[in-house]
C-alpha cells in the first residue's frame, strides 16, 4: 500500500526501501506504548501523516547543497529516515529526549545487524541542537525540522550546524505571516537568508502544509550557539 501511495505521488522508491519504511513504521507504532514516539496510532493515517508528509519535501532537499542531513526534533524518525532513504544522504536524527533517541537507535542497529538497512550511514543522537553545534560546527548540508519550534528558534539553532550555503528546510502547517516575518528578522542576525516557501495540501486529506527554506549566507553577528533553551525561551525576534 505504501509503495502504491508513493508511486501515485511520483516518488520513486524500490521495494526494499518501501519494506524498510513499513518495518520502521511498525516499530514506531509497536514501541509507542513504552516510548511515546507518535500521537498517530492508526496505521493508514500514520503512513500518510508521517511517511508521505516527510517525502513531500524531497524537492527542497534535492535543491540543498551536498553534505550530511540533520533532522532536529526527530522523535520517531520523521522526516529524517524517509528523507535519508530517498536521498541517500548521511543522516543524523536528533532529539533532546534521550529515551526517544535510544529507541530509534535500537531499531537502526537491529536493521543494520540483520543486513536490512538500505541507506547510507544514519544514527540517532540524544542531544540538544546547541550541544551538537559545539561538537559538529558547520557540518551539515541540510537541516530539516517538522513541527518542532518557531522559525526564529529554528534559524538560530540551525545556523551554527550548517555549512555555508547549507539549507534549513522547515516543515510547517498553515502558513503564518507573523512567524515568517519573525523568522526573517532572526535570520538576519544569525547569518541566514530566506530562500523561498511552498504551500500544498497533504494528499488524501485537507491538511494544509507549508515548507519554508533558509540558507546560511554569512557568519552570525552574535556568538552561536547560545545556552541550551535560549532560542526557544528568548527568541531573537
């Protein structure tokens, strides 16, 4: 069913890749009672609202420069795992809730040990973005984030993690003019610049979506990263 859904959207994934995404989704739903990885428990809706929703920003990822991919606030591994699989980019899944990161890492290790991991290097990290920025500054070609934080916070958190010309790809719900305005203001401070946006409706329903892209254009005018939590609690705009 998943392969048919993706083919209807002109998203090309082979049978092994689709099987992997099915196993990953099974794992997320089965593990959900012990570790809260998703609020969506119906299988068909999870395919649409997690897997399909993730893969619909492939055009934006394809437009980003080469380099590893980082998924901030990955939770159950969305959108990072589907995008890693489809783009064949080295990928880090980042979540500050360590039990979530450990749960996803356990799945990835199991798949790797069984020889069933059909993608490039991928790992799950239980860290805050500010902590990772100190360990891997200017490392990533692209950062993705889905329903994690406001745009001002995301542009600040992603700036020190991105290579020059690297892209932040923010997956949002309905377009919010005020949030976008504040995101652009924060971007000017941290050396990011607005690239563009795209609005669409999630197939199979009426959910509004907007993907917003920023690029790291220059060095930040302030020292980054700030202390953990400051981007969310004291946003720059």
